[in-house]
């Protein structure tokens, strides 16, 4: 006999699988955990990341650096997901409604735009909520500012991949990421 708790777990996993499958069918490219605490959005894809199946999304130098940063901050290894802010072609910006649905499906505590293209789509997806924020820098998702939207922390890193080429800019990115420690129990 299956316990009530196990039935609930199976139902939640089944629901998540169905929602992720729908999103992938609609052209959303994703990688990582469907139950992530933190979602990393990328809008400027490298040729390797344009595979379309998500396997290359954040698999390069920037992805390794982001995952190492999250580990150093105390996030569990499975606590992240990546979502491309481009359609399956790797170039066309993702429809704002699809990005919003992807974020709501994962239901993270934190959403990080790794570049300005991702921040632009995120602004479009949550425009109605962002205009209600009094602080201009937060409302505009200016790089380095944390905005709270629908109970989630949003941040625009402002060009993480490009920053890896400069030691000072890497430190700027690390300082920004330190503003987003895990909200749950430390790993």
C-alpha cells in the first residue's frame, strides 16, 4: 500500500513532468531541476548552447562558474535550473508569457538574469509587477539590485559571461551573487 505522502509526491512529480513537457513542446529550452530554488536565465546563447535540447545550456565556462558560485554560497547541487530566454532557434527572444509560465512552473525563490537580453525578457514578463516597485533601480532590474516580485527575488547580473574575462568584473559578479544566499537550510 502506498502512503498518502508518497501519493502526493508522485502527483507533484507527475504534474511537474507534464508542465515541463508542455513548455519544451512550446519551445522553451530548460536544464536542471524542475524544483529549483534558483533559476538562471540566459538570453545571449553561445553556439554550443543552441543545441535546442537544453543539454548545452550553461554547460560552458559561465555555467561552471555560476554553479561553483552557487555551491560556494551554500546552494545544494540540485538547487538550480537554467532557462533560455531565446526560443528553440537560440536567437529569437522567448515570448514573455512563456518565460513567465516557465518560472511559475519551477516556482523558485530566486530568479537571476545572467545578461541584459535575459533581463529584457524578464522585465516584459513581469512588467505589471515591476511598475509597482517604488525603487527605480529595482523596478528596472538594474544590474546588481535585488527586486522582490511575487515573493521571488529577482536580480540582473548585467553580463556574467562577459565579466569572466576581467578579474575586477568577476569580483563585481561575486559581490552581486552574495546578495542572493539560499533562503532555506544551508547545504
